[in-house]
């Protein structure tokens, strides 16, 4: 089915001209492609959300209230995985107002927290190494949506920087 046809089916479902999606509509790789088409249509056209604003304006309820939950459940996807299917690699889970359930849990969560903070420091903000100790504080975490990482890594900017760059900023007296 072509993109335009998929969008027409989705519009019919949204506008209740159709009770549900056709049987096997979301089967296999084609179904994932259809989810991509529908998600992009919903966010960019139906809701007129600029792509750069998606993390600030879209949460699970946005997708679920527009009939994307049942197909997402077929794949076992949370709302972030639906967005990542539509915009592969464009966004990080922690850039959104809510991270997926249990995203920061356990050792995997701790690894993700370290990776997220490192990404913001090095990739997004490009903070020079010598400025890291003076720029990484509570406000840094809040400003970049990393409150979960801040909590998980011990509420201490120093401990977090030490976890990312072991031994780099310790000075012996």
C-alpha cells in the first residue's frame, strides 16, 4: 500500500468513519512502515508539530489518544519506540518530557544515564574538558531534561562527572 493510501485509512480511523484498522494491516515490515507513515502524518500534519518540537510537545498520551496504542502494542513498543520508528535515531529517550517506564532502572539505567550526560556534555553542548567542572551543576541537569540521571547517579554533579570521566578531575593536594 502506498503512503497516501495508508494515510487515508488512518484518517478514516481518526475520524471514526472506520471502527478499526483492517486485519493484518500492521503485519511485518510493511506494518512498521505504515506506523512510520501514520506517526509522521499525525505529528507533522494533523497536529502541526515542528519536528524539532516533538520532544517538548509529544508524550504517550498524544499518540495513544490518536489511536496509535493498539498497533504499538502489537510490536510491544512504548511511545518512544513509536517515535523512533518514525524518526530513527533523531531523538534520545531522555529528551522527552517523560522517559519510557523503567528507562533509568538498574545497571542498564545507570549506563544510559552516564551515556546521556556524556552526550549532552560532548555532543550537544560541546563543553571543553577544562570547563566541565564549572558548568555541570543541578541546573545543567534540569535544563537538559536529565533529572532522572541526576537522581540515579547520586544527586552529586561531582559523582556524575567522576562516573563519566573517572579520575580526570580529581586533584591531589
